[in-house]
């Protein structure tokens, strides 16, 4: 899978493409629930100012990443039954408003052009929501400065 990101101010457009020769079934994070309010499921954001201070640091999330969907795993029944078929060469797309992702944070944050914005989004490949492609992108202003992708397995039965 590949993922392309494009940031324009508060809005990040996301395009995930199936580069496999076979069709894949994914839990589409852009369509996972009425409760998401336009925030892709299981996505997180981290904001770092130009002095290196993590602005999204909070006691609820240990790695400095934040999401307005902190309790989302309690809203999804497993196995997840709405897997979406993505044909070989085809894509799923969505957008996220960064200000919506920051809701519920214990402090007000206004993102500056000098802030480093890190956005992390997993695309789950199984109904147990354990196997995924995770994409992490970094923006400085509207300019993308890095993109990392990796395969990951999550064990929801253990404390993380």
C-alpha cells in the first residue's frame, strides 16, 4: 500500500492506494463510525513547536500523540464486519481537519507555520483490527518533510 498526503492549512487530504496485485479488504478509517466527526479512525496527531516542545503532550497519551477519538476502541465491535474491498490499483480517500483532531486536548493549540505536524494513520487489513499498514507523515507548514510506512501488528488483549 502507498499513501499520499497533501496539507492546506487545517485540512489534510489523504489518498491510500492498493499497490498489491491482489484485492485487499480494509477497515476504511474514513468510514468507520458515526462518532468520528470526520476524524479518521485510529489516527493521531503530534504538534512540536520550533523549540522542540511537544504541544500535544498530555497525561492521556504517553507518546505525545493526540486524537479526539481517545475511547474509540470501546465503540467498535470485533470482529469488525464492514471491511471494504479495495481492488488492485484502486484507492480510498479522505480528509481530516487538524483542529477536529485536537478537540478534547486539555489546552488550546493554534498550529503555527513553524510547528512540526506529525500525522499517524493505520489502515487495518483484518477484521480483528490487529494487522495494519501504518503511515506517518510530517509537515512543516503546508510542506511535507517526511513519510514513513510500516507493517504493524497490534494485540488489543494486552496493556499498551
